[in-house]
C-alpha cells in the first residue's frame, strides 16, 4: 500500500472516529438530560477520540518510516555473497547503489546474478513492510479508538484535554523557528571555531589586509593568504553610511509628507507606489547601479578633475551607496509613516489649538513623539543595508581596499562570503571556513542592531497604550 | 428617532401614560425638523465678543449645523447643551477654526470676533487660535515635561525672550489652573504621568499661558471623576473674571453651576438661548423642557 493511500485512509478513519465519538457523547447526554449537561461541547468528545486514535498511530508511523529502510537494507546485506560482505563497508555501499539503480531501471548492461536477487528482495521487502505497516496502523487505531470511545462519559473533561494537546501543537510549531535559528547559529559557530584554529582571532578581527588565496587541493600551501576583516567591515560601513545618508532624510521627509501634508488622494496613490518600489528585486537595482550610475559618477569625478587627487574607478562605493539608499527609502518611509500616523490626532489638535503652525506641530510635537519609533526604523534599515549583497557584487567590485574614498572600489562582508563559497574548493580550507567566521560576525552585528531597534520600538509603543 | 425611542417607559402598567408621551414626542419630533425654525430667547447681546450669523456646517454632503445665529458676550460663561450628535462640538470648533483640520468640513455664514470676520480668506489662523484657546474632551498633554507643556505656547508665539520670564508665565499659569502646588516639585517630569484631572488642569494651564481672550471647552470634565470635576468647575468660575468661556457639557448640573447663559442645540439647530436660571426653571421651548426633564438625551 503506498504511503499516500495509507495517509488518505487514515484521514478518512479519523473523520469516522470523530463522528463516532461525537455521537456517543450525544447519546450519553440524553441519559443525563441533554447536551448541556455534558462537561464539554460534543465537538471536544469527537476530538478526544480522534486524539486517542491518532497519537499512537502517528508515533508508530513516524518510527516505522525512520527505521524501515535501515532494517530492509540490513536484511538484504545479510543475503549478499560472503566475499562482498567481507570486503568492507565501502564495497557494500557500492553494491547497494548498483542495486538501487537496478530497481530504478537505470542500470546499464547486464547486472550480476546476486544483484538482481538483492533487487528483487528489496522490492519484496518494501511491499511487505508497507502492507504490514498499514495493517498494524489500522489495528492500533481501532484498539486505541475503542479505548477512547468507551472512556467517554458525560463528566469527562474533554475540552481541557483537547486544548492541552492543541497548546502542545502550537508550542512545537513555535519551537521549529527557534531550533532552526539555533541550528544555523551552532553550525556557523562550529565552523568559525575551526577557522580560528588556523587563523588567530586577533588577526581576523584586527588585520588590515584581506586576500584569501585559492586552495584547490588539501596539500596546497596557503601561506600567502591573509584574513584581516577590517577592510571588509570598513567597506560595509562606508556603503551603509552613504546609503543611510540618502535613505534617512528622503524616507523620513516622504513619510512626514504622506502622514501630515498629503491630501488623501495623493496619499492613496503614492503609498502603493512606494510599496512597489520596495518590491523591485535588488538585482535590478544592481545593474542600474553598475551600468548607469557608476560610470556616470566616474565621468563626473573625472570631469571635475578629482582623479588628480584620489583614485576614481568605475566601480565605486558611492554608486552602490546611492542606489542602495534609494532602495531603502520605501522601507524607511513606510516604517516612519506608521509611527507618525500612530501619534494621536489629539496631540496635533492640542498644539494647533495653541496657535502652532503646521510645521511647528510636525517638528515640535509629532516628530519628538514618534522619535523612538523612527529611530527603531532607522536601525532596521541599517541592518538591511549591511546585509544587502547583490547591488554590491554588481557595482562595487571585489577589491578589499581599506579606504574612506567613496569613489574607490570597496567590498563588503556579504559579498566576500559569496565569493568565498562559490567555485570548487577544498571544504576545510581556511578560505572556505573564513566565510563562516564572517557570517558569524555579521550575525552578531545585525542581531545587536535588531535587538536595539526592537527594544526602542517597544518602548515607544508603551508610551501611548 | 432613536434618541426618543430610548426613553420609552417599560412598565406595562403605564401604557396609557406611554401613549400620551409618545404623541407628545411625535409633536416634538416635528418641531425639531421644521425647516423654518426660529431660535427662541435672547440670542443677541450688546458689544458681543463673538457674533455668529447664519452659520451652516457640512461634513461632505451631510449638514451638521443649521442656521445658527448667536452672540457671546465679553467675559461671559456660556454653556451649550443638547443630545449627543446635535452639533455642539462642531459649532464650538467653528469658533477657532479647528474644523479646518477636517478635510471634508465646510463652514458657511459669518462669524466675527470683535468685529473681525474669522472666516475671511486672508485671515491667518495662527493669531486667531492664540486669541481663542481650546480645551478638549480627553486631556491631551504633550509627551513632554510639565514645564514644557505650559511653556510650549509662549515659546512658539515668541511671548518671552528670557528664561526667567518664561518661568514666571509657567508658574502663574499653573497657579491659575490650580495645579502649581501639586506639581511645583516635579516640573521636569512628563505631563503624561499626571492623573486625569491633573492632566486636564495642565491642559487648561497650557491654554491660559498664551493669554487668550476666549477659552473653548468641549466637555472638559467628561473623562474625570467628581472631585476633579468640582475642581475644574471652581477654576472656570475664577477664570470667568478674565476670559470669555464657551463650555459644551453633558451635565445639566454643570451648566447650571458654571454658566450665565445656556444654549440648547437639537439636531444641528439652536433651539433656545436664555439666562441659565431661566433655561433650567422655565424654558421657552418645549424641546428644551423635554431635554432638561430627562425625556431624551
Ligand atoms: N469628522 C467628522 N466627519 C463627519 N461627520 C462628523 C464629524 N464630526 C462630527 N460629525 C457629525 O456631525 C454631527 C454633529 O457631531 P458633533 O458636533 O460631534 O456632536 P456633539 O458634539 O453635539 O455630540 C454628528 O452627526 C456627527 O456624526
Ligand atoms: Mg461632542
């Protein structure tokens, strides 16, 4: 029996069991004077019977699927010719792979006799296993459902029981997010520790030069590599700074305009437009930056004669920062717009009634009242700027220059992570592991920023609730 | 007329009485919707501070105030009463043009402050609102310190240049609002941390700090407990020596206690204006009588 069919049948079984449990509670209720003398609603008696039937069955199902392949394989291995079994695990693995190819009809040529036998045995055992599983499941379900069915009585606290199980289900769902995060952090942390074994952490944190060399094979020398992360973080900060220089004033002003000045008509057209802007894929911004803005800035700088004083390249931090700033504008403006709108109208009225002008109201009452929320929005925007990769890859280049010159090429942490991990490399080389160390740093920085931002936003909320 | 329905007696023993009241209500209803209604009582005074003639106010297509004509005398306290939704707040907000903040609101008619048309297109609302202050139903102190709340008005109008003068204005305003003794030791703490009654007195202090000539109050006590209410009523009596006060209230006792004249609004129309004493003992209009005897409202 295929597993889809099994699941479908189980589902039908659950519905039947639900109906049975429900009608039994109603039948019992007539003896005690009607459904309102039941401890819980009939729905809960149906659900409790289903839970009784489902929990053991699902546990069995889970265990079975977890172990059946391993068991079948062990049995088949026992029946392989003795010389293969004695040849060691690698040989057994190879044979099993070939057997699988036979099962999938992808084996080229004529397979040896013992492999065909093994393939037939696997097929047989798999069918047997799934039929056995189906039989066991339905047996278990009928037994446990009957136990549940006959335990139903009018005083049973069915609702509490069912609600507790649902609470557990909710808890498990929320745990998934937490454990995923934890897992990611742990794996990044472990790889970073490996990296810090070959490169001292002080060199990584304070080194001024970043030039990881390719180590295609394990025996290659990596002596000439240096892993100082400072140029990367400097580049990241430079680009983030330029982009915030654009995004903060433009985003904030547009939010103020939308929230306090724009007529309803303008607001209802501009707001969706801004949201569309937020939906443009960053790669599109990326080629706009690389193909249009960066050459323009270079030509402009050369036209002004700036190339006599500083490096001017066609891949510049300035171009990336500008475009990234534009990309973040809708983000800043929509967050600020929300907090500005949350400032109660009564405060504006209070100031207006004292004879304040509109701009005084905005500057002296609305913005100060919304400030914590606005700052929270800025911090979220900064972590977005730090995490942005695509635009930088396309328009700022890969050169890890340690410079404050916005017309020069720089690179960022995320871009380096991408370049470190793409291409064929020995996985355990410091170059690959460096990506994890960078990821860890980035994670710590953005986590801190987000924490501060959320904290500030929360404080702001308390003020008006 | 949901307002009228709500007052139907429920006792079945009074069926006969109920019928007569119902008939009376039908009459009242008609009186209220009559198109060529005339306000009864004394709408006009000598040398008015405010003079309103034929004011009509619309929210979009919906008219909220109909042909109101009314004078408000210098340093008088005038109370405005009437059932919910009858346009009292709307009318009050015409007097300092706070209705400008509502996009769909349109005001017609002539409203003059000391003979100056306040709806003149060339008029700047900023000095107008400095002359006509307003206290709202819900206390709305700024999320700033107590000191800054009171100092805000004088600062934006540039009334003072030296810190000591500002300190003095803050102190006198808080004293006049009867709040000084309670807050003098914590002027730097946020105004939002005060109790409801204190917040409302802070808002009054904030309003009188710009020395307005008129103070509009829209149900200033409806969010307050009886003790805080009594405190504010005392304050209104004291303030009436120097300010013209228009107060909208839901409490007839409050109107009777604080005001010299009372205006009764009904469904956007001004029904009666008379000496408070007269309105509450011997009103001229049957709707006023119905309202003050609690038949609706
Ligand atoms: N901002 C507004 N937009 C549309 N209609 C309004 C607005 N404010 C008040 N109204 C309407 O105007 C009428 C009078 O309201 P209001 O002046 O607040 O009454 P009152 O203060 O006497 O209870 C009501 O019918 C109300 O629905
Ligand atoms: Mg009102």
